[in-house]
């Protein structure tokens, strides 16, 4: 077994072979490399599968033998300073490596079809493989310096993947925003690492924890300085895991391709901050203020993310804010000291959210083939609805992912979220009330996304959640019950004009020609960016092919069954997770003492499930599918153009809607006061430099010039005259000095 552990270095390094070979191939054999480009997708999947099998084997050995392995070799040796490079394999590493590889393989399979017609196909797989290398290197690192190196590589890969379509200004701005925001936290992380090295003289986790505990026991430290260093370490996790107030990059990161959103912004990269806090939790637990700060930031993030997801129209942005909220739950659990619950929710959420993102990609793929649909419309839920009959498999999978995230038993997220909610009661009743209310909000906004996307034939009843009547047709399905033959991009406008001319015609008039049923069998590969080739448009959405549906199906299985690994019940030995986490270097992942029988569990779970069903019911009330047909244009106009004043309750709902839709005005605040303030300071600094600093320098030069010109004009060129003039000046000076001194 020890011999197996010696080869753990292949976990991060094996995926690195793919970008290296792609680069060499493009350099030496560009034509052959491009013509055989699907071979590189196969190689990416193959090497990640090997890493997954190796990681699973190591995890099985850990469960059976309770072993922790650390392999080190010297990197830098200079006098008293020594820096080692190595790998640490413990349960936390095993969990993360299995999570990264399993989700990564499924996303790569999905991406092969999703990105097939994109010119950047090879570049995409090179970036993805390099990201896998960076993330696996991060979770297997044995010291803080090594973690920081891979931490920065993960940030660089995120920058490249978010801005993959860099010709789009929106994507270019999004990757820059993510990069700059993460640099803020990364700078704090670097300062924190250096601060703890100054205190302990070591970067290795085991030595760091032991030396720091001795310092605490002997009270040989400055508590304020230690707390500051811990806060700086935590800042890195805040930025990477999109915690308040450095969360603003995550929704904009959805500008990258959907597979990227599924991988790095649902299951892996954003989990890096959770991993870092879990790895350093023995350090943080000795500093009470930092534990309180972690739990408070997690609480704010989970509630803020849920409120900001309430009114998002972009399906991927809605899921992004959902990710932010669920990461807040994990951070709250870590701040409460419940690392088992946090890691359990990390596992269940990763698979469920990856399922939702890949399902949204399937929907976006279908919507982009509709006549007249721009990329903005294809992600906008207000232009969806009535998709149930057209994408039934995607709809069913998306529904299961939605139910799981809502906390409906027996799906995966129910078990982990319920554990966090129960632990919150023991920590703080106020925190518990906010966390439980957020569980209801989660059910509401997730079913809002589901209903607006899939259900109904006229899927937005014009009066939205804000209580304000919209100024446009908010979410009308263009294909109706059976689908329309679309001949014009402005189909809605033409239909409304027709209805205005003949008010007896229904909105979905029978006179409109139906789609030929044979058209359902047409299969056209998805084109990611339309200008890369000729994109064939269809009359209505269609189901994705098997290459996309296979990863979705596997993620459905994970969503159904992965939650059972962490069920601790008396007489039922299902708590595999606790067995898995027992032999940890952190010395904190002990077997759960909260053993329950079924009756006690039911009492604890009934409240959270009731809140989830309440949120689902409210979502149906506000966004219920509308199957009726509007008989005349006046009725539609009565919804579109309000002619009455809003009552007080409507204003409250409008305020909630505006707050959520405008992202809590946090981005505006940063743009106005932070970015605007920095620009004003830069302008003042530029003015001071040009007018004051340069002005003084230029003024001295000008003064010398004019003095020289004045002296030149009175000079005659005779040395005797100069000597007489200078001697006269000296004589007058001494005469004046003598007279003054006599007084």
C-alpha cells in the first residue's frame, strides 16, 4: 500500500500531458492536430479517468486502514531555510480529488458535443486539462506555499476559461472582473501565509499546527497580529468561493461556455475556498474571532445569494447566485466547527449543481436554434416556457436537480443541508432562523427557474414577482402548444397585429399552420457562435443528443444516491462519510455523535421540508403555468400598460424585485464609490504630479534660464569689470553686516 502512495504525484501531473501534447502538436503538425482534434478530447477524458481510478483506490485504502500519507522532497535549501515540495493524501484530499475527477470527466464528455463546432475546440480542452492539473495540485499540496502556487494557477485558468470567447466584450470584461476580484483575496492570502511563517517558521501543515498550538499554550504571541493573519488567510477563501463582499465576479463568470460553469463555478474552483478553510480549520479553531467571522460571512452570503437569485432572468445567473448561497451554507458550517456537514454538503451540492448547469446548457443549446433567437434570448428565461414536450429528458433531470437543491427527501442535498440546519440551532438561534428561512427562499427561486423554463404554454403571466406589470411581453413561448411555423423574427409583433385586426382570433389561433411532425427527427449539431459557420435554425426546441444526455443521466444517479453516504442512524451502518473522514491530519473529522433513530430524524426534518414545500407553493402561486389563451388585444394591453396606482404591498414587492434584479446594488456601489473613488484619486494624483511636482521642476529651470539671460545682457566680457563688480558687492555686504552688528 505504501508503494501505491509513492505514485500520488501522477494525480496532478497526468492531466498536464494533454495541454503539452496539444501545444507541441499545433507547433509541429498543425494540420494533423486540427484534423484529429476529437482525439484530444478522448485523451483528456482518458487521463482524467485514470486519475479518478487512482483516487478511488487511495480512498478505499484510507477507509480500510485509516492511513494518512505525506511524501516530501526538498525543493529549496539555504542555511536555516528549507522549502519542501510534496503531496498529502488524507480524507480531505480524497474527497476533493474524486469530486474533481468525476465531475470533470462528465463535463468533458458533455463538452465534446457542446463545443464541437467552435473554432477554439482544441484551446478549450487544453484549458480544461490545465485547470484539472491546477485544481488537483491544489488539493494534494502539503504546505501553504505549494497551495498558493496552484491557487494562482487555478485563478489563471479561470480567467482563460471565463474569457474563452474573448472577442465578445461582455466575456472579456467578465474574465477581467473575476481576475481582479480574486487578486484582492489572493494578496491577503499571501500576506497571511507570510505572517504565519514569521510566527511559526514553517509552511508545512503538520508543523504549522503543532508549533502554533505550542505558542498558544505558552501565550507567546500577539493576539491582534495572529487574528489579522488569520483574517488575511480567510480573505483568499472569501474571493475564491464568492463570499460576501467579494462575490461580485461569480454571476458575470457565466459569460463563459456552460460546461465551464458546470465544472469550475459549481463543483471545483469555487469549492477551493471551502477546501482551504477546511484544511486550516485546526488553526482557525484556536482563534475564536476568526471562527465567528467565518460563520457570519457564511450567513450573510447564503441569505444574500438567495435574495439576489429571486428575480434573475438569465438562467445561468440564477444558478450562479444559487451556488453562492449554497457555498454560504458550507462556510457557515465551517464557522460553526461542523466540518463534516460542510464537506457533506460540498459533495451533494457539486453533483446536483453540475446537473443543473448541464441541463441549462441543453436548454440554451435548444433555444439558440430557434429562428430569430439571439444568444441573449437563448439564456433568458422570459423567452422560454412550454419546453416540456420538446425536451422531456432534460426537463426531468432538471426537475430532480431542482428538488435536490430545495432539500426534498430522499435526494442528495436534503441530507447535507438538513444536517447544517440542525447544527445551526445548537450554534445560534438567530443564525438558525436566517438559515432556515433561506431554505424556503431556495425552494422558491429554484422552482421559479424551473417553471419559467419548462412549464406552461404561455409561461409568464405578464405580472411578475415584483407586482409591477411589465412593459413588454414578459415570457411568451413562441411555439405554443404544438409549435408554430415561424416565418419572421418579429413573430410576436405580427401575431399581436393580427389579433388587433381580428379580435375574435385567439392568441394561439388554429389558422396558424402547425409544424410538420417529421421535423422532430431533424438533428443539427449545435453551433456555439453563429459567425463561426452556417447555423441552421429550427422552428422549435429539440432534445439534445446522447452525448449530452449521458453525463446528465450519470449526474441524475449521483443526485439520487450520493446523499446516502452520510446518513448516521442507530442500527444502520450507512455513515460511510464519517468512516472516510476519521483518519484526517486535521484531527477534527471524528465520527458523528449525532446518531438518531428514524422518529427523531423525522421530527428534525419535518420543519425544513415544510419550508421547502412552502417555497415551492409560493413559486407556483406567482409563476404558475398559464394555459389559457387571451381572446383580445385589449386584455393583453391591460397587463402590459398599467393604468392604476400601485398599492403599498405592490411597492414592497416592487422594492424586493428591484433589489434582487439589480444585484442588491452592490455592483453599483463598487462602481460609484470604489472604482469611481480610485479614478478620482488617480486623476488628482495625475494633476498633482503634472502641475505641482513637474511645475516646481520646470519653474526652477525657467528661473535659471531667465536669470542667465539677465546676467548675459549686462556682461561686457572684461574680467576687470567683473572683479570690480564682485568686490563692490562683497564690500557692501560686509559694510552692512558691520553696521548691523554694531547696533
